[in-house]
C-alpha cells in the first residue's frame, strides 16, 4: 500500500467545540526519584485544550505499568485540575494507560459525515453513501484509550513497547526517550491485539504556540514511521469505528492516543 503522508500547521485558537482529541498531559516528561508526577486528563487539539469533565465522564481503568508490574491507580483519579498525582520511585520508563466509560453522542447527518471524513473513517462514510443515509442523524458510543510515557531517572527498559491490552492501542517500537530531533519513530496500531492496516493516524507535535500535524495511514502490518522533527511534546492518535455491540446506538468509536516528550 502506498503511504499517504501529509504535513500541516495549525495555529492554536479557541475551537474546542470542534476538538475531540483526548490525551494524558504531564507537567513534564522527565523526572528524578522522589519527584511528584502530575497528570492532567485533557481534551482539545494540538496540546491545547481543557480539562476533561469528570462530572460527565468516568474513568473505568487507570493503570501504571513498569516492566512486568502493574499498579491500579483508578481510585487516585480526582475531579480537580491536577487529575492524578503520583510520586516517582524506581527508575525507568513509566507507562500510564487509561480507559474511559462508553459515552453517548448524537450528531446531525452532515456533521457526522464531516467527522468521518476528517478522521479517515471512509468505510463508514462509503456505507452511508451506499445505503443512501448521508442525511440520517447518527447515534454513537465512544470510548477513550489513552497512554502516556514518561522517563524517571537515566535508566532505560522495555516498558515503552508493552502491549497493555486496551481494545484500541498504539505501541511505539523504539523508546522515545532514546530519540532526538532528526530520528525516526515507528509505531504499531492494534485492535484487539491485532495490527490494523490502512488506518489514519494523526501525529501531533507542538512548538511554542503552534501545533504541527502529520496524517499518515498505517501499512499492511499496522505500522507507521515518521520523523521526529523537533523537541517538545508529541502525540500519536487514531480512531476506529465499528457497529455498536449494545443497544442504544448505531456506532461505537474507539479513540487511542499515545503521548511522550522529546528533548
């Protein structure tokens, strides 16, 4: 398959009504033993957004992975501006993984079609065209699957490439904290543990007040490879839509994100 690779620049403005990326935002990406890790749950675009409203949404699972150890931090998630605080102890890579509840949304037909086109969900859009239902209002459940990698101390390990079992998941194949501007990173997109070919993946990085976006489609083996063009925060995100498996909605969208920082 021919890879489609587009790069665009987005000036950060107040368009949160149209924004739908979700990610875990740390205060910083590198820590020392004993330091407190603060993580915010964010929704928006290009690392500019607002705090996720925990009075309306629910965290079903929030885990910390370190090598073969898993710590359940779900009860630590608070409805505050700093949604979780955790004190770093052992050195190495810390992998935080979140799963949300299934939230519900309805959209007018034209808005839903725009959303499908923007997020590369052509197979759903094509089916609506075939069924002559482009004007039909959509009903949808959506679930968030967010991952965050931070580095504690100078030790490195293989936690970064751990498959944690989220239904829709993005896995880096190199340690981002071993990379620098000018290097390349390869990631794999998994649905129920299997590679996803031909899926649209959005790769975001931010420099000062500007976010840069690369749109890349996965290869047949579910991988994408992209240049690390600059230091700063990076996010890799993708969405998959399936027919809803429970009553009350026609569709179910699965949103995956992976965040890390480059020095």
